[in-house]
C-alpha cells in the first residue's frame, strides 16, 4: 500500500486486553487522524515511542489518568500513525474513553483489521500475519515456539526462496521460447528440468511433514476396542477428570467424546469411541460407524483389548493395550494397564511421550501449519510436475507461471486481496 493510501485510512480503535476485572486495560488506535484525536484527549503529543503519563480529557471532563504511547508511522505495527492508551481497567473508564474516541471521529476496529493494515502496508506478509493469530491462540509451549518461528519469517524465507528459484527457471524457459532460432546450448533446458524436479521433490518432502499442523490443531489419539473393555475409564485416567460416563453396562458410549489434553507441551485430542461389535441397535450402529471413521482419521490409535480376548480386529499401526491386568497379564507387544488402581498408567504416559517425541522430531526446515499452506503447495507441486512433462515450451512456461502464482499466494505477493477477508475475519478484535 502506498504512503498516499496510508495517509487516507480511517482511524480505528479497539480494546487490546481482555474483558473482566483487571488492573490495566489497553486501547490501541491507528489511522490518519490519530495525531489529531490524541491531541484532543491529552494536549500536545508526547515524544514518539516514549511512555508519558497524562490526564485524558474530553469536553472538560477528566476520563482517566493514563500512560500514553505515541507511535507515528511508518515505524508502527500497522505502518500508520498509531497510539496506545494504558488505562485503569474499570468498565466505566473503558466505556467513556471509547465514547470519546468515537465522538472524535474514530470507529471500532473489525476483527483482524490492525494486522490486515500491517499486511497491506508491507510490515508483515500473510504467513507472518497468520502466525500472529496463532500466538494469540497458543495454548501450549510447542504452539508458542512454532508461532514465534513463523512470525519471525522462517516459513516466509523458505517459500520466498522457492519462488526466487522458480522465477529463475521461468526466465530460462522464456529465453527458450523467445529465441527458438538461437543456438542455445542443450544444457539450458536440461538444467531447467533438473531444477523443476528438485523443487518438486523439496515441496513433496515439505508436504509430508505434518508436525506444524499437529502442533497447531492437536494430535488426534483415538481410544478404540470392544464394548466394556475400559475405554472410557482410560480416557478419564489420562485427562484427570470424569469426562466420560463409566458403567458395567456395555454400549454406554454411543458417540465420540473428545477431550483436549496437553502432554509434554503438545496438545492432544483424546477421542473415546463406541465399542466395536455387531449390533441390531440403529443408534449404536451409527456410533460404531463413526468410531471406525475416527480410527481411520487418527494420528494415533490406542487399541484396548480385555483380559479374555484371544483375538480382536486388526487396527493397523495401533498401540495395543491389555486392560484389567488384575485378571490376566499383558502379552508380548502389549502395554498392560488396570485403571482402578492406575497400574500401568504411568508407563503408558511415558510410552506416549516417547512416541510423540519421535513423531515430532526436529527437522531443519520449518513445518507448514495450515490447510491453506498445504493446498497452495500441492497446487504448485502439481504445476511443476505438469511442466516437467510438457511437450510444448509455451505450455511449460504457463505451468511454471501457475506454480509461481500458487507460491506467491501463500505469502500474499499474488492475489492478496482475495485472501484478506477470509484470513483476517478469524482474528480477535484489537489484532
């Protein structure tokens, strides 16, 4: 966005801290009228980027004694003239200051509007903006670290590097198209195709890395097995409270019960499912159908078997757990537990920690974090593959352009306006 456009933006404001009883509340504002509005509230502007304690007045009434930060553009979050008011957090104070800001010509911000302006001003790209939203929503240390890495531009640097390499390949392809009668060495086309293949392989490797999505969304762990085998009891023991009803009657759980659980800084989503068996009950049958779908979509399955089970359905790659070990011991390759006295629960937690650590092992490249990233990368990879197999030079050039556009949309360097409403509509007010 140009400086001229920035100078004409309406001034917006929002409460940047949470509602409820607290000591301090922060209202932030940004836009072309920020200086005039702040002067109307506190008199002369304070020194830029220095905290200043001032009374806030409007129409002769003292609204509060506040700490004020004046943040002139372009060295601000949005790139515009901005300010922050650090107020006492009483509801009446927040309301009166908000009313004064509105009367002076500012308007309440829409969700994500501050960060949207930062992107439009070139202060952030879309990947960094998404990371800001992830930081606000971070529940675990792993989510915090991942969001900070992305906010610092790690993912942007990776994708921009691929875009630059692809731009170089496209330039070579254009030379082959524009100068067909020239004696260009055959090495040019061979190197071009080799670089296409190399980029496609790197994209494929990046797409196979699910760490980022798992960290952000949570690892789905499904507890499956026959009725009354102890699935709900295990769910309650692992999460630490009675999330599921436990009775001796088989078939109590008829739909999935989901509980979020944090283990070693990783968000997990435990899913207790209906018991797997043949049934004539339509409701239970639907629960079993859903249970099998959860098993299919799980990142990890805990397959529980009872003490008397000699055979059970094979669930590929499942962790087999023998329950009620007071009645029969676990067999080779199984983890034995008894939920009544918590026998084996600690060992199961340790096993899960080790399994998750292996699954989330560090790699050199930062992981993708959202379905939007995956869709764009898959599109770019598809066009690269089609470029490699294209017979006509013009077709190959078009496929390379489409691949570069797909990568550009990830950071916002191409077709950014079409993405803004979707992305920033998910933000909280004040960001």
